[in-house]
């Protein structure tokens, strides 16, 4: 079968074709200027992204995992303070908590939905709870307003993991402006992705902004003056230039993802398939379905040159390096998606022909 007949999961080059020459030109300019670390392109992207999210401040960093780590460290929490997170997310969410010297407390997700069960959060809040860390998984948005209501007057921070939700909204407010601190990955496959590792943090808190900005640059604002023990996690100038160009395409690409998801919603009709419930203004970083015999469906996709993914094949409590922390605790809904979930092609430029092919194979499965 020809490469052109493949239904691609995500084709980044094709997605960026309209701006690729502008990106090449920007890269040449940076090389000529010889300004590779914290150049003006980083500042420009930080300002543009903060404006896009309707947030006062943003801090570029090396990757999404570091974004979470930096956010947690900025709070100066006592060791082993508890951080509540969902049992279904990427390992980075849990690793950042542990690496920050804090204790992860898992909460199951909603049934047939990718986001944390807010009613279950209430049961896990203790005197040691210092942070609730919801994840807008697959681009589906957690109701942060409900979490705020749940917290009430208690001093508990909300840090949301927005790695899969660039441009998504809760009501009319964009992700990135909903929480005390918001953390984004800009990994190549994201809705807004660089051409390498990258991340960004947003906040409306001026003090936390200053602290995180300093911390990501080895605790320094001026060369050789280090006011705190920080880390080296700077957003690369070349990546910032690329992201500045790609930010202009984000809404269009998200619109196309939403159209693709609607096509899947309207046309997948097979009792063997369980659809996932997404929030109203989701941006469909992934479109996930659940099937009992995932291996069989994967073989059909392989045979017909349809790319797919697993997001994620293990819930947090099932990850090898974390099993001992969570012992024999079970999280039924997270484990269900881990076992049965399969992510369908979601490239913003998929053709109607591609989508019909995917749906045809699903409905005859």
C-alpha cells in the first residue's frame, strides 16, 4: 500500500506547510544574530501566549514536565504535602509531584470520561492537601469552578495540567486563565507544538510569576547573580520563534479537530464501541474510544494502513515505578480506559475520505 494511502495519526509537516518558509526565515535570523538563549523571541512568545490565554503572565521553560515541577516548587510547600491528581494521565504529572518532594494522592476519573471525578476529590481532601492538580486530558476541560467551590476558604492551590488543552475553554474562559498556575507542554504532537521539547506556564499571580521566571533560569535574573537555587529549564529561542508562528494557526487547527470529532460522534455506530464523553468546549487533542478487543481492532487498523495510539496503556497506579506507592489500590474508570482505550487519527487536515475509511472499519469491526 502506498504511503499516500495511509491515514496518518498526525502529520506535523503537512499541518505547518503554510508557515514553513516563515519558520525557516525566522531560524536563519536567529542564527545570524547569534542569540540562542532567552532571546527576544522567547519574550515575544511569552507575551503572545499569555494574551491568547487571557492570563497576565507566562514563563517559557524546557518542557511540560518541568512546567509542573517549577509550578509546584514555587509554592514552598512542606515536604510530603499532598497533591491530588487523576489516576489517568501521563506519567509526568505524577513524576513532577514526587520530584518536588510531595505526595501524590490519586482520584479516579469519571466513568467513560477522561477527567477527574470532582465528587471523589472531596473524599480525598485532608489537612495535608496543599494542591489539587486536575488534568484536561485529551483536550477535555475539568470544571475548575466546581473545584474552587469545593476548596472554599481552605488554602489549597489549583495547578492545572493543560498539556493537551491549548485553546480549550470552560464556558467563555480559556484554559491557562482558570487556575492559580497553569502548565502546558509544547511537545511536537500537541495542539500547539514546537519542533522539539518545550513548555510554558501561565499565572495571574505576580509574585509566583517572578519566582518561577527566576527559578527556571538557575535562580537568576542577572548573569552571575543567583537569588535562589533554581534549575536550568529555559525555553529555547529557536523553539519560541517556531511557536510564535504556530500560535497563529492554533484556532484553525482546533476548529478542524472539533469537526473531525463531530464526524466521529455522528458516524461511529457499533455496539462494541464505547465513546468517551468530552466537555463542551474540548479541543480533542486525542479522540479516544474504548473497545473490548483492542488487539483485534489494532490489527484491522494495521492491515488497512490506519495509524492509531494508546493514551495511555497504564493508569498511574499501574506504572512500574509507581506501583509500590499506590500498592494494591484500584481505580476502575482509569483502568478501564487504560485497558480498552484506543486513540483515532486526529490530524487537523484529515480528508473526508480518510475519515470515512476510519469509520467504515470501526462500524464493521
